[in-house]
């Protein structure tokens, strides 16, 4: 077991009384999660929802949502620790970050305190109203290390908290929780697919050595009118449970290929990476559908990369090899996603007709501070190069990580250091600003 890394110098203290924007808060969350990982520390993310905000807003004059949240945040600042940070993330929601906590129970105590201070009537201009808040809780390391993971976990907990008498809920991370939160969405996903209500966002993948953009990964997004932003894994889980995974996969494939064709007409030509779910590797029609989509949109198959989860390839190796061999014959590139999370045998590694591996986020994010993670990443890169494969590192958030990947010979990387996932329009602007025209 590696020795604990030397803690980084503390970041300059922010003025706790100063208002913070959503962007400020996300930067703080990125910084604090990095500090927690480097020091084996803890933090908590709390999402606070004001379920009866309309009662208060009726009493307010001027920009009601801004005034409402200002009153709420003022109470939270007085109730919590000086080092805790908070900001509004919508008209009815606030996010609170509790850095450097000693135990997860501190997050629960903070949630109880928040509920108490917001349960007292809020007076404004001669009137008063009572808010009925609820609080969703996620903690690092129990519920993940990535800021996006923690926010999603807290959001799931927020949905549960709204149904609980105590008003708060700690993320459990099991299927029962997701089933409770997203109950009833099965039929709505089918409707959303028919109505074209889903979106595809795109995260840039860059060349580590040059910093130039090389590709984009297509990622499904679904903003439900009531449930809010549905996590991608939940979308896939619903699709697999209801037999919609084929329809979802083909919708993403067609949408991404259509968008890539449009970009090409605008002289923007990123290589395109598209995820395939576990169950699609048992679908004998998959290669024909992929081939038809590529031909329909006039794409070069060599510029298409299909990403397959490592575990799904091992689950039914014989059938996987057959499907992947047919896909390879089309001319597309094949990539193992989340490499390092379960590849049990080098014999499997040799058999699959793959071109690339993507190293799983936790190993990449521990690359600089953990000797074990560095050994895993270095070994994976060496192994891939031995078999003539290229390597993509996922979840790169720090310049130090990029420098380490470059020294190890990693070709490609993606992560928030370079860009978060973007809409098609945002990606176009980003690409034009960072890459030469094709």
C-alpha cells in the first residue's frame, strides 16, 4: 500500500460572505475533490430544494427568484461553518459543499441544521411564508470521487428526500434507490425517443503531446420536465430493463453520425466515438445497422470508434468476438472502455479485434498521487503499445496528470481539464477555436 501523498498547499481562502455563482461553486468542487483525493480526506455535497418557494415569491417584489435565493443563502451561511461553500444552481435549488469533514455523519448533521433554519418563517416586506425544503446528500469517497458523480448522487438523493418525512436522504447507490426515484420513466423513455426529446452532447478528446483536438465522444442526455436531468447510466438501465436498448443505441448512433456529417460540411472533422451497451453485443443485427448508418451519412468508417465496456466483452466472449469481428470488417475502430475495471485474462485481450483502450477514470485521477494507480496506468499503456493499440486516458482534470500521461507515452486524453461535454453548437465553437479547419 502506498504512503499517503504530501498534501498540496491549501488554496487561498474565499470570502465566505461573498456571493458565489454556479460556475464559482463548480470550480470550488473541482478543487476540493482534488484536495480530498490527494490527502485521503472527505467532503460532502448537499443539494437543497425549496419545494414551496412559490408561497414566498408571492410576497416579494422585484426579481422574486433572486431575492428568494438570496434570503435562503444568507440563512445557510449563518448556520454552517465558515469554510462551507454554497450557491444557487437554479431558482429553486442550492448546492452546498462541506469540505474537509471528518465523518459522513457531519453531512447529515448539516442537512438537519439546514432544514431547521429554513423551516422557520421567512419574512419579507410585511409578510411571511414557510419553506418546506428537502436535502439530498452525497459524500466522497463513499459515493465517488468525480464532481459530476457526486452531484448526480446528491440529485438522486434529493428526489428521494422529497418523499421522506425527515426531509433529507443519504445516497445509497443501489438499484432500489434509482427504481424509486425514476419509477414511471420506463414508458416515458419510449415516448421521448419517438418524440426526439433526448440530446447528444460531445466531449472533446485531445492529443496529449500537442494539445490539439482529435476526436469527440457522443454522450446521451435526457432532461425530463419533472424529474430533471436523468443520469446517463440510468437512461441506459431503463432502456435495458424495458427492451429499448436497441432503439436507444441506434438513435444515438444515427444522431451522432448525422451531426458528424453536418460538421464535415462546415469543415470540422473530429473522429467520432460512440458507446455500445452490454446487450448490443448479442444483437446480430448491430453490424448491419452500423454499416447502414455510416453509408447513409456518407462517413468514413475509419473515423468512427465504437466503445465497448470491458466487462461486457468478457461476459460472453465467443459471441462478442463474432460481433466485433463483423464490426471490424466494416472498417470502424473498436475501443475497450473503462479499461482496468475487470479485464481478467490476457488471452481475452489477444483475441478481441480492438484498436484502442480507454483507461478508467479512477486510475487516471490517482496517477499523480498514488504509486499503485501510476503502476496500473503505466502497465496498461505499455501493454497496449505492445499489442499495437492506442491509449485514451479518461477523467483528466489536472495539468500534472496530463504531464504524467505524456511522460508515459499516452496518446489521447479527455476530461474537464480540456472541456466538459458540450452541445453540438458549443462543440462547433470550441472546435473552431482550438483546431485548424479540416
